[in-house]
């Protein structure tokens, strides 16, 4: 069984707040929202390559990403 890494809620909230601030910066400067989304996807893909190069197993990355997506869907359903 693949051990799925966890992060502290406090650390996650710090990162989410920073990304929210960057998104607000982009809106204020008229950055195309599709370009912003593209950059987020690209950085995630580049981070995956870096993690693999550092020796993180592919199974661990995919298990982590699946859990994060499930958590995000749950959160979104509660909001809407």
C-alpha cells in the first residue's frame, strides 16, 4: 500500500492565501484568466518532474494527487 503524504492545515492555508493574493494581483493587472490557469497547470507538471527527479515514487505522487482532488471535490460540494 502506498503511503500518502499529508500536510498540516496551517501550512496549506498559508500557501492557499499566497495563491489567492497572486490571483488578485493577476486580476488587478488584467492578466488573462486562461493564462493564469495555464501557469498553475504548468507549474504542477514541472513540480511533478522535479519530485520524480528527487526520487519521489510515481505511485506516491498519483495517490497524493488523487486524495487532494477528492478533498477538493468534497470541499467544493459543501460550498455549493
